[in-house]
């Protein structure tokens, strides 16, 4: 009985907190007052300007640093006290975002973890409690809230750009579209060719192409009013807070095999089996990661209007996972259903077989769907038949059933169509690797000169 009561109270608390944030969302169009719209985090004051978006347990706000006047995107992730796994998952998102270094991958400027007493003492529930270290207090039942400071991109994401083209009846120019796609592929390459730390200049795997990598400059203070907003804020070295800085939550501690209850007869699948195992190996060893949720909404457009920035690493896991049992297969299938958007999800994640190895090729399928969406302004499997006529997106994906306009009516070149065709292959081993996709894209761009 106590466990049922605790669960019920936790659920009601979560619903109350979401209602508070919904109230704030509705009121974000009204003038803000200092009493209700100022956050004090990590010793700095930030004014909430408006709500930018929301997910299952997260909200993203536009905030202004009151000292420098700079704008940031502040992602707020609620981690309920009755679901400790949610905190681990949120910390893994931070860890994944900090792991990869590229001008095409979103940086985390700063973060903090605070105790959340169900929004007590505030109107909207979006202010942290007085516990400054985000973990020392145990007095409340509201769990924890993780705040991530991210860059704010005024131009939005690729889905915003697609929607704008739909409304205007226009489309991407082919060169612009391929450049956006190429930059996204470079971000994915950084993940697929990840090597364990303390490696030298090379981070590509054996057989990788000789495509030069872009260098990333060391960061300056992102909160300084003298720091140009477009300057790179990622370092190829160790983050300052990774070696004993002020943020006690860094580096995030890996989930060392915490069991995950799948229901049924009480058997569990170890978390390490879900995320590909504990990160092991010597310095420089290749350890590919898969994003697993590549879609237009997860690719921001930098303020220059041409640089794509891959974001949202909450679905990221080690790419190569061997599935041994049916229970593991079902666990990965459920995880994909929860974290990977259906219209861009690879077919092997819809029906995971046993005695198989999932690989980074799941991202190649998603990249093909992404390029299709940029070209034709909708995903290949979100058609009139699947949306309006009760058709099954899952069945269309599993069969690889999609259509492109006839060549005579298609505004894009055959080389661009070939990239889509090569990536959207039902069998994973028939898809190219990310280096081959980059080479195909560069060839298509050269064909436009």
C-alpha cells in the first residue's frame, strides 16, 4: 500500500508540475515581471523571455543573461523522485553531448542540478530550490531538475525551414539543401568515428576517407558580454569542469549496469545491455556511437543560415549492440519506440531480431529520410496514405515503401536522388557508411558547379 500511495503522489506531483509549466507557456506572451521570470543558476541571473518548446519531461526556454544581455536556450529536464532512472538518462544526455566535438554538434555552455520541491514557493514551478548543489538536499519529494545552457539559434531548426517552405509554396535550392545535409553528415561522422580519449590527431576508423576535419577553437566565457555570439565554444581538449571544476555534476557518472524492469516475470535486462555496455578499451580505440533520432527537428540552423547543428543526444547509445535474447530484442525495440521518431526510424528498430548486431547504420537510414524531407518537404513515410487513410508508417518502413517524383518532374539532380536511394535500404548492410555518404554528397555538389 505505501508504494502505491507513493507512486500516486509522485504522479500527481508530476501532473501538477507540468500544469505549472503549461501556465507559464500560456503566459509567456505577456510582459515578464522580475518577480516571476528570473532564475538564479550557478551564481548568475537569467530572465525567462519565452517558452521555445517542450518534450515529454523537458521544456526549453529562451533566457537572457542579465549581466551580459546575451540570449541562451535553457533546457529544463524534470527527474521525478519516483523514477531514479530518469535522472541517469538525463545525465547520460549531458555526457553524450559533451563527448563529441564538432562545429556541427551543439555545445553545452553550462549546467546545474537542483532539488525540485514540486515548485514550492514559485508561481510556475520553474525556479530552483535553495539547494545550490542540486543533490545535497533530501527534504522535498519533487525529485531533481537539470538545467542545460545551450546556444540560442534564431533561425530555428530544419523542420521550421521545411514548414516555412510549405507555407510559401517554395523549396530548398539544391546547393543549399546539400550543404545543410553535408554538415549534418559531418556531425554524424564525429559520432560514428568516436575514439576513446587521449588519442592523437586521428579519430577516424580504419578504412575511413581522407576527408579533412574542421578544427574547433578553445572556448572563451560564453556568458561574457564581449564574447561574439557566433564564436565557437567547444574545445578539443578536456572541459574545464572535467578536472575538478565547480560543477560537481561533471563528468557525469556512467550508469554501471543498473537493472531495468521490463515487467512480466520479474526478469530484467541490464542497462549496460541497452546502451551497448560500459565504455571500455584503451586510448584511441574506435567506439562508434549512434544518435538514433536524426530528424529535421533535431538539426538547428546557425545564425549564418547555412551551418547545421545536430542536437538532442538523449537517444544516443553505443552503436554496436549484439542482441542475444528475445528479451533484449524487446527492450531495444521498446527503447527505440520511446526515443526514436517513427518516420525517421530504421526498420531494424521496429522489429528487432535475436542473434543480430545493431550498428551505426541506423543513422544512415535516418540521414536518407532527412535528405528526402528536405527535398520533398515531408518524410518519405508520412504520405497521404499513411496519415489520412489509416495506413501504417511502420509497415511502410519495414517494406521500404516510398516514392519520389519521376525524374522528368523532379527539381533535383540524379546524384541527389541516388544519395536518398543508397541510404534508405531496408537491409542495414546494403547502406553506405557515413564517409561514403559524405563523398556522394560532395560529388553531388561538384555536379552543380
